């Protein structure tokens, strides 16, 4: 009888199942995750952070489902999941994903082969070939967002948090992956795209259900904060840009409505 214990991985998934299609998408992602690995070798502890409070107390199968009664924030909700878990490996994910067989074991193998590597993203067979990165083309070390850093699925050693701290909760949606990448660079934590690990991203299906006003707020506000934090823009310059952005957003909304 084998005495080798399976590797335990905490997987935090954010969901906003405000309609049946989005709920089914979360369920489909969870099912593909569970079926992706041999449970004698890898066990997933899945925590779903669900924003649609009306679903409670519904629990997604084979998960712990949490309904935070606080305003949404991408990093804030991820931190809730991180604080609820304790295994040595963490994966933070969107809900619009399909996990292919052995995706996690391939990342663990990359970590084993390169001990300096402690953060990774799987390749997306839809997105990455379209930008010139082929499946099974090796381990690509780097920090470029939507290239090496696929923000929809980030897999890392929990020990990284001892250097970086928890995720910056001022990033409520957009530029969260940029902040993650720049933080890794700051602390010299090696990250790579592992092209033998495949997780397909269905491209922001949840975001597209938001009203135009909310989408524009999330994109502009987050970009200005990112530039203030990392590009040393002055605080008053940051506030001024936010004020101007709010006026521009309102103008674009009036234009879209023909007002």
C-alpha cells in the first residue's frame, strides 16, 4: 500500500451567478476542475466566493460556497478565500474556465524542475496561440499580462504571501493581474506560463453582463490607481484624473443613450 499523500491545492473561484447561464458556467468549471486530476495524487479544496446573495444557502457541489455580505472587490473576495484556506499551494480563478487533464500536475512538475519558480499560469488554448504562443512550447518565464501572466488563473506557493502580503484590495476588478505581476517583479518572485498545463478561458462572460457605466468605471478607475501606485504619479494628480474620468464616463454614457 502506498503511503504517499496527495498534494493538496486550495482553489479560490469567484462567481457572480445572477442568471442560470452564469450559474451553469461556474458549475461547468468546477466539474472540469474536479475531473482534471487523479484524486490519489492531487486533491482540490475548492472555495467558491459567490456574489449573487439570492442563491444562498445553495452550495456548489464539492465546494465550500461563501456569500460575502460586503461590496464586491476582486482582490477583496480573493483574500476572503485565501484567509479561509491553508494548503501550501493556491490557485485563484475566474469562474469562466475549463480545466484540461493534468493541468495542475504539469505546474507542480515545472516548480519541481525549477525551484526558483513559485508562481505560474496555465496556457489557454484559445487565447495564447492567437498571440503566437503554442501549446507544449516550454516554460515561458516573464511578467507580461495576458502573455505569461494569465490573470484568469494564477497558481502560486502560499509562502509567496510571506513576502508580498495579501492582495491589494483597492483593485476591485481591472488591473488586478497587472498589480499581481508588478508585485512579483518587485519581490523577485519568478513567474512562468506553463504551456503543458492547459486551462481555457471563456473571456469575461460575467463582465459582459455589467452595464456600460459599471464596465467603464472598473476599467478607468483601476488604471489610474495602478499608475498612482506603481508609476509614482502624485496623489493629487490621481484624484484629478479620477474626477475627469467620471465626467468622461458620464459623457460616453449619455452619447451611447443618444442624450
